[in-house]
C-alpha cells in the first residue's frame, strides 16, 4: 500500500466517523475535531503531493490515483 493510499483511507475514516459522532452520539465537539483533523490531513497531502494544477499530481501516478479514489484531494474540496 502506498503512503498516499493510507492517507486517503485515514482521511475517509475521519470524515465518515464525524457524521455518527455528530448525529448519533450528539458529540459535536468531537465531530468538529474529526472534521478539522481531516481538513488538516487533506491540506498537508494536497500541499505535498499535488502540483499547482489539479491535473498534474507530483506523486507517482499509482499513488495519486489511490488517493483520488479515497478523497480526491487535488480537486476543490466539497466537504
């Protein structure tokens, strides 16, 4: 597994866990921390692995493709 792929899975887990934290557990502060952690991870990944344009990742194509499948960090965020 590529490092980029692992980061994509981590991002996805943070985002997906924030929803039940907010809606089921009624723990808004925890949900906010999870979303903030996901945003920081996405930002660090985008800065480190994505070029200035969304079509030219600086990571190897397989690593970039793995992350795009999990979280599409090089495109504008919709989360």
